[in-house]
């Protein structure tokens, strides 16, 4: 049996260098994702707003993915991968730099705008990078190649979590929300000064991030990136491609599953801090340490699952992990104390495989049409903009369940998400593998 090269395209070229370069971006947007999740709690404390209002950070952050997904795909179809990456990096950097005027304005809407611009850039990057990685080698191992590249995403996430813990949450003023509320009524000048100080602490890492992304922009501007030849030349027009995709059940179901997966990922990692604080009275920076443990488990599991894909069909492994995620979510809901928190952390082991595997299943065999098909899967990241605010609303309002706190009850939403993902994996196994 002929051995298939991992990075050699059908044109015979070796794509190892562009693979390494583009894979570095997976860590870069992982950093943005997971320095931002703890900011939901940070803005709630600084601005004295509700869980629902503070989770609008996620609405703005992941809303940018929705807004820019289709324009990014159309741009990519007309131009090439390199230009798509450059536009994404430019918008990403601009979003980070916008935190400076947002901090000066001390307005929540200005921070939301900065997050939105940043993730318009991330949408461009992901819409471009994922199909590019799939194209940088033979189709036979495309899903494994994407899983490998995605394994570097949580490394950036861990770094973002650590920065959030050590340089934001730990440096913010330690006064509680109750004390801040009293201070806002009794002495508005002192309260405004306190807000200004904390917002400066929040903004500084994003400013540095914007400058780092500008450096990456220059690297990619100077780099020579190939435009791989796809097995399917993608001769269809954009309209014809969209009509083809709408008739593709596997693709449509994958977009739905991806929406629920991104939703569950963001909910679990956003509300670990609230769970630990409300159930175990932990300080925010201590609770963020458990979030980092969850991410470390996620990273380790990604490499293990990538290895297992050599022996287990992607749809089967996806189904088994969704069932495992459901089990641990039930533990987070019904088990009290540290055991409940450990169950919540363990969910991350089950999530590690899901995004790239759903992505690979959806785009299998599409060749160059994957450039446009990628838009729907990036649009599905919008699940991260809708579901966390809904969970925040449950935390604020679900007070009528005797014996079950609102924070634990709110994890019924991640539980539903895992049911949907398991159903998708089973359907693919029966119909499309």
C-alpha cells in the first residue's frame, strides 16, 4: 500500500512550511478567545451589571464571526488564501488597539465594538485557515491534519487564560460587588476612579495583543504562501455553490452541530468562574486557575483524540465524546461541592475533538468549494454569541428550582448541546462515513 505524505498536495509540492506558519495562527486566536471568557465576570464586577448584560461580551465577540463569515468566504473565493489571512490579521489588530479609546470612554458599548471588530478579523482568519490546512496535503488525512493544527489552538488559549488570571483578575481591586455598589451610591468620584483603574488593567493586554498581531501581519505580508491545487477545482459560481450546499444534508447537519458545539464550549469555559464563586465561594483569580486546568485537559485530550482517529472513525469518536460530555454535565448539575466542579472541568476532555472533526466531516470531498462552504461553519460559531447570554439569563432568573441553584440549573443548556452533537455523530456514522 502506497504511503501518503501528510503535507504533499496533488501537485506534488511539499506544504510543510506554510502549514507551520498558518498553524501558528490557531494559537493566536485561541489566546483571544480565552483571555476574553473571564472578562464576562470582570465587566460584571467593574460595571455592576447582570450576568445577562455582562455575557453580551460573548454576544459581541462571537457576533463578529457571524457577521463576517460569508463576506470572508466570498472574498476568499475571489482572491486567495494569503489575502484572506492579511485582512483577518489587520482587523484583529485593529480590534485590539480599539481597547485604548474604549478605556478612555469608559463605555461598555465601546468595549463591545472593539470585541466585534477583533472577531471580524478572527472570522476572516478561521474562514481562511481551516480550509487552507485541509488543502495543504492529501484528502486522505485532511481531518487528522486539521485536528493536529487545531491542537495548537488551546495552547494559545492556555496562555490567554494565564494572562487573564495573573495580569487582569489578580490585579483588579479586590473589593466585592456589594462594596462597589455601596461606593457607587455614596461616593461616585471614588467609584469612577476605581472603575477607571480596573478598566485600564483589562485593556492593557489587549493593546499588547494588537501590537503582536501587527507583527504577525508583517510576517505574512512578506511570506510566500502557495495556493494549493484542489482535487475539485471549484468551477461552480458562488450562487450554485450555495444551492449545492443547501441540498447537502451532511453539511447542513454539521453546521447545526457546530453551532451547538461552540455554544457548549463557550458556556462551559465562561461560567466556570461563576460556578466556583457561587457554589464554593472562590475568588475570581482562584476560579480561573480551575479554568486553566480544564484547558490543560482539553489540550492533552486533543492530542490523544488525534491519535485515536487512526483507529476509530471520526463520527464514532465524536458520538462517544458527546455522550461523555453529557455525563459530566449531569455531574455539574446534580453533584454538590468540589465534585460538581471537577465534573464541570472534566467536560473539556470530551470537547477537544469536536470542532475540527465536525469541520472535517462537513467539508469532506468538497475540494476548492470548501472556501465557500467554510463560511457556514464559521457562521456556526455564532452559537457562542447566543447561548452564553441565554445561560446568563438563566443564572439571573432561574430561582424557582428548590434544591438546585440557578448556576447549576443553567448547565441544562450545555446538556442539550451535547445531545444534539451525539445525534449528529450517530447520523453521520449511519449515513455518511
